[in-house]
DNA sequence: GCGACAG
DNA sequence: ATCTTGTCGC
């Protein structure tokens, strides 16, 4: 396994990235229910950075949606492809994430991203971008509210409050653990918001953060450490 | 113009 | 994201 280079033609400046975002947005599919929660595979994706050494490590962990047991794991190490710019996170994370996904032999099923999908300034966050590029159903589960305002959801697991933008529900602040800060769920591609929330609850039997993300987070950090040593 | 701002 | 020990609580 070598180091994945930044793809030829990958946007290098914000203006170009915004153009690409606008183009890909047209391919977003929002009229599908998506796979049922608890069935098939769910794949967690996450990325760790070392900007000092210009290194990025991504992890993809496939789980059995019913048992939440690990089916397969893959990692990829690459070069930083874009600076962090709120609203353009996908351009920073996607090249290496795609490399990790390509290394999988199993069917990824639903892609679970660490970030947003439709709940995005231009309705095309990381989860939507990755969904369109792979053609797969995808959801975004973020740990922070980004720029969206929301009413405090009820105190129990399963309670939620809409994330609104221009009067429309672009996502939900969903309580995955009673009495604990909610997570922020939004549709990425080819799935409904209700179903995205059902999947998120199915993935959080014990912790606030989905099992998919927890596995991917631990794995990409380990991969980054190994890349530093090499 | 000044902050806020997924990871 | 990342820099970072101990510590309170179930």
C-alpha cells in the first residue's frame, strides 16, 4: 500500500470547488426510501489528518446492519487535497475516503459519513457528495450543529427536532442517548430523512456516536500513526 | 465590516 | 481535525 495521490483535476481553489459542487448537486437523488435499517451492510467512514506532514488517513469499516459486527475494514493514506473550508469539507476528505472504499471487497451498503449531507449551505455536504460519486445511498451524522439553528429535542433517546434552513427541514437534531447532546442527521443521497434517523438509532444501541463512525475513527487514527512511523 | 463555521 | 491528564460518574 503506497500513498494515494490527489486525483488529477481535483479542485485546487474554492472557486473551482464551488463550480464542481454545483455540477454534482444536479445528480443528487432524493426520492428514494433507501435500504431498511437493520438489514444488509452499513459502512462507516472517517478521516484523520497530520497537516504538518501533509498526510491523510481514511478508514472504511463495513458492519452487518443487524448484528453490528465488523464484516470488513480497509484504510488508505494520502496527501492533503484541500484546506478545511466550512462548506467545502468534501474536497478535503473524499479522495482518500474513495481509496479506502475501493479497497473493500464487501458490498458497502449504506455509507455513513461523519458530517452533513443536505444540511449544508448549498444543500450538498460531504454525505451527498460521496453518495453521488459512488452512486450509493449515504447519510451524514455530525457531532456539531454547523450553522443550523434548532429547538432542543426532547430528553429521551429517539426524540428529535428539525434542523431548518429557509423554512425547510434539512436534517434533524436526534437524541441517540437520553440526557445526552444530540447528533445531527441529514440525508446524503438515495434515502429518506426518516430512514436516515432509523439507521442512526439502530447504530447507537450504547453510545451517542454510531458504531460505524466509532470503528472508522479508531481505525483511521491507527492508520495515521502507522503512516507517520513509516 | 465582524463573527460563526461539519472535520 | 488537533494540542492533551486527570477525573467525576454510572
